[in-house]
C-alpha cells in the first residue's frame, strides 16, 4: 500500500491516466465532480463496454477506483486536496 496527497488548483484539468493499482480517494477539502469509467456510445445496438459513474465530490467524500479504470476530477470550483491510497503499493 502507498499513499500521497493530490492537489488540483481550481479550474485545472486532471490529466491522470488509469493506474495498475486499486485506488481510494478521500477528499480533504474542495469541490469538484469526478467521473469513474468512460462514457462510451452504444454502436450498432451493442451495449457499451464501460459505463461511467459521475458524481459531485467535496470534503469527506470517499471514492473507490478499481485498477485500470478511467477516472478524472473535473469542474473544480476551488482547490481540491485529496488523500489517495494505492493498493498494492504504486509501482
């Protein structure tokens, strides 16, 4: 297991890529939205491969992201300070 602080200034774009580890985010302060998963369009009547969970996050929010899943914070209305825990330890 490893941990760190992730700071995103208001209005900034979160450009993180999926990680090889499961992640747990705890929002220490700030307000934003978070999308977990990708919004895929249905093509030719086929169900999308992955759907997304889109939610508002603020102080006290806890978000789990499984290894390899797309995710990002957006619509940051104020600086976001997040404790992130990786399991197993980030490589």
